[in-house]
């Protein structure tokens, strides 16, 4: 019957779409490797990972990414120092203390923050924060790791709040009830019982926040100054792994070593974020037990 | 020939055996009432007859179920066609989130019937057979969810009838209903038996007594006894049957 | 613990101790802690409001019909941003043409067909991975596969395919949630009437899940409209004096245009850049708000 044949085809299409995600991940990994590993036919991998000079246009070119990794790490560290405490605190406020209606408004507000595009955050950073940092700290330029960290903290907070809030939400009510029944105040309950119970979720939230920040491109590119040198303080300009790819790909010749090197950075980024997501996933599953 | 034959039927949900070595024959145009305490396998058996158990994860079945002599679990059997022939009315009324009219024509539409006049006719006939026509004939476009529980259940009966089944399975159809609605559902059942074969699972032994031609008593997945209604309730052969009917347990 | 202290007669150490006890009193600690938490939350919310206010205040003066409908001139310092708006619309439109069917069918697979197997576990893991890939890596991927390997060149096609894969997790996750929310009883009722599995999905499950699926699509649109990194090498054009005529053309798009005018063009009027930011943020926030409202309306209905 015609109906049976159409059904059969549709079901096959559904199954195909179902597994296509696996195909896409594999494709991404494959293309990164295809172009990125080509670098190592002419340039030693050790020098790539450990070299501290990124001079792609010098003769001979140097593709050491240590300074880029340092740049990414500093900016990420700064962003996390700012965003994790604030994010967890907000999550606690929203899930435990805020009245119902306020809670909904706050959650929507945070969702809107999450929706602001990275390029807009970068734009606002350039026009407001960067001059401010320059003036307040008397620096030659406001394009620093600090500025990057602050703006990236904005981008990490919604992720952290959302996951941490889920963690607090899923704590079984009886933990809270037991503590309160013993005479503890609401705050004491939060501080001693709930935070401990939600800890895996808090770790997961932080890890996902880190992942978000490390992967950020446009905002960092616009406000961290793009100097590929290992920073000595938060007031130095830095270059991140992501910004390097974005800034330089447009000018490279396809098939050149520089081109392959940028893909190699892509591999590094892919692996880093993959590991972070893996760890976060483990913690999320821990919490579900 | 019997309409439905089950031979050495065994069914498991995961490791738990719900039906053990069940053999039973159900005759054409009779109402078979199945009684028994909770977890006796009544609903499991019922859902084997329209293969609705296929939806349960880790469900396994052994043995044969024959309808008109053909094994419905045979490889390559057309399950959709089976479910058209074997209709079901569930314990809680399950109207689809549509109007009364749309609920009833849902089945026929899926079979490919689309002519408006034909569908109108199906709606009228089915609702009449379910003793619901007079109450809703002026408001067929109303959402079905707005009907009362008893009306919803009769709607579900009409909906099942709309696809012209040969067998209708009732799974504790009046469990959520008040006595008046229950009486209407039972009245419908008695009339329906003229055209259809009916298998009724019920927790109310009195209902089985009122409506069935024969009664089967299930206990812990096994068929303990099956007999014409009158004899079943006056002179049951198995002491367990007697115990259940007289309320000693259950 | 509200003793009044006669500070004139009690020794200083005792005063200090009582004061300390009052501060460390659990209720006071709680008040302090809650205040700090509120402060933290405000630290998140208030800047959001401020960002929006600044952009609106400084960008509104530039918004005019000419700004929205004219081509850029004088090296993009004047004129309008029309090609960027149109380009964004085309690009996002093409993106969802690819993302919606694949995403919704993926979700249908996960909810209606997938068993508790290793394959299913792998699919779910793959979706999580896709969600975690940095946007610039998507850019590299799009460059490698669509622009170069498949030879589409920088084009709407390459950009849309790249963005589609990027927003796939959003659409799959929200659609899956919507499909899961459809009561099992509806499916049973439909199947018991002889409808096939696909018929049940098509006529009962999907219509019921539609609001939730729509929410996911709108969220995906919002995301795709704002992304820059994935389109840097796959479609974005610095300056195109004419509108696109085919899917193989490059286009100007709003987020890239904002990046360009705020970092590459010196001596540009402030309201012009803020105006571009306003249009972009306006598009993104309005679509996001629409999704949030749709979702809360839908959740109330359940």
C-alpha cells in the first residue's frame, strides 16, 4: 500500500536525522584534523605547543602558542573570579529567596543577557569600559586582559546562574525541611546544607562557564588588545587562541603553514572545550544521583 | 469457530511475569467479563489482544493469540490493521485534544476516508450506538474535554466504533464514573454485543454479573476458572473463585 | 537578644562582646547574607539594563527610514545599513530552512523511536558536544567543509549550513522537551484506533508540541542572527554595493557590520555605530522576548 511505503521512507529519514548529530561532530573533528595536522608535516608539534613566540609572518615563521594559551587563561581566570561568585550568589538568591514573581522577571532578565550577541558586548566594552579602565588605572590603553575579563564575566554569568539554579532547584525538599525543622535559619540552611548538596551542580555550572568564556571570540578580539605576548598582569594586553584565528584567517593564504597553524589552534580549542564539557557532564550526572 | 483464541500465553514486563500459561477461547458476539484482584494480569491480557503492550519497554510474549484463526503476533503481521479490527476503551476517558466531531472522525480519516458526507454519517451512527447522540448532536464542534466524565467515556466508545471494529475491549471502563454514567455505558455494551465481540475487564464483580455472558476469573497471571455467568456466581468450582466473589479477599 | 547597654558603666570588653554577639546573631547574619546575595543579583541585572539603555539612547538618534533602507556611503560612515539588514534576514532564513527539519526530526527520533541503546547515548552526547563547540571553530569547520571542500565559496549557502549545524542543539533540545510533554495517553488513544506511529506523531503529537517547538525555533533564530565568528570566513562581506541574487553570493550581515564599523572605520559618527548596534540588539532581544512569552503562555496551558 502507498501509505506503508511513505511511512517507511519517513521513518528512515527520521532515523537519519537522529544520528546525523554524530556525523556532524565527526565531520568537525575530521576537518580540523585534516587541515590542522598538516602543519606538523613541516613544523614540529613540540614547538607548536610549547613555543612562546607566535610570529606567523616572520621569516621563518614561528607558531608557538604558549602566549596565546596564556592569554586565554588569564582572561578566563579573571572572568571566572568575577562571574562564579556573583553567578552562584545570584542563583541562590533567585532559587531560594526571591518571591515568585520577582523570580520569573529575574530569570527572564538573565535570559535576555544571555541573548546579547558577543559582538555587541565587545562594542559596549570598547565604548564604555575600555576608556574607563584606561583612565581609572592610568594605563597607556584600556585594551587589557582586565577589560576582557569583565565583559566576558557578563557572558558567563547567565550560563552559571542557569545551571546552578537548576542544581538548587533539584535538591530534594526534605534536606531543607529537615534543617529548618531543627531550628536553623533559612540562611544557615542554605550555607550549611543546600550549598553542600548542590555542590556537583555548582562545579558543573562553573565548568560550563569556563567553557563558554574560553570559546569566546568577538568580545575578546575587540577589547583585549591583541598582543601575542605572555601577560604579566591583568593590565597587559593579551591575545587569546580564539581571537588569533578570527583576526588572522582572513589574511592567510589557503594551504600555507599559517593557514594550517590556525586550524591547529582550532584543534586545541576543540579538545579543551570537549574536556571541559566532559568534566561538567560527569558532575551533572553525579548530582542527579 | 471462536473469535479469539489464546494458547499457552506468557507475558513479561522485564523480569516480572504478568501472565502465565494462559489458554482461553472467546466466542463471537459474546461479552466475556474478566474479573480478579489487582495485578492478576487482566489488563495485560487485554492489551495483548490489540498489541498495545508492544509500546511498553522490555515487554516479552510467548505463545499464540489467534483472531479468526490467524496469529496476530506472527512475523510481519499488520499491527495497525489489527488495531482497527480490535478497538479499545480505556479506564480513564481519553478524548484527544480536539472537538467531538474530530475525535470521532480521527480513526476513519487515518484510514483514508475524507468525504464530508460519509464522515458525517459515521459520526451520527457511532454516537447513536454509544447512546450519546441526543446529548451532543447540536454541539459537535465543542472541545471534547469539556464533556462530563461519563459523556467523555461514551465519546470514546463512539470513537472506537467509528473505525468499524469486530472486537471491542473495555478496560475497567467505569472506574471513574458515577452510577448513572456507568449504567449508560453498560446499556450501550449490551446493545453492542449484537454486532461486536466484547471483552470486558472489570474490578466490579457486580458489573460482570450484570453484563457478561461468561465470566473468567484471573488470579496472579493465571486463568483460574471460566464459566457462564449464572453458574460462576452461584456455583463456582474453584475455592479461590469462590473466595474472591464472596469478598473474602481482593 | 535586644539588651540595652549602659555604655557608661559596663567595661569596654563586655560592650564589645555584646555588640559582637548581636552582629553574629543568626538573624543578623541572615539579613547580611541575603543583602549580599541581592547585591550580586543586581550586579547582574542592572548592567544588562544599562547596556540596553545606553544603546537605545545613543543609537536612537540615528534610526530613520533612510538609515534602515539606504545603502552605506562614504566608506560606510553615512547612508544606511540596508544591505546588512537584508543580508541578515536572508542568512537567518536560509539557516532555519536547514535547521528546522533536521532539528525537529532529530527530536522526534529521540522521543519516539530511540531505544535505550548505546547509539542513543552517543547521539545525546553528540548533541551536547555540538552545543559546546566554540563559535570560531564552527567558522573553521564551515570554511574547511562548505567553502573549500564542497566548493561553495563564501556564500549564503556555506554560512547558512554552518549556522544551521550550530543552532541544531537548541532546536533539538527544545523540541524534545515539547514532544516529551505530550501525554502518553494521547499516543495510546491514537494507536488504539488503528493509526500508525507516524500518523500519530503527525496528527496528535506534533500539533500538540507545536508551541514548544516554535519557541525553540525562535531561540535558534535569535542566536543565528547575532553570531559573528562562524560567518567571518563563510559568508560575511566587508562591503557589498549590491544586494545578493543567489545563495552563492556573499552578503553583508548586521553583526559583522557592527564589528567592522566599530573597529575598522575611524572617524565614524557615534550615533551611526550605536544605531547599528541598536538594530541588531533590537532584532535579537525582540525575538528572544517573543520566545519567552510564547513559552510561558504554553507552559500555563499545560
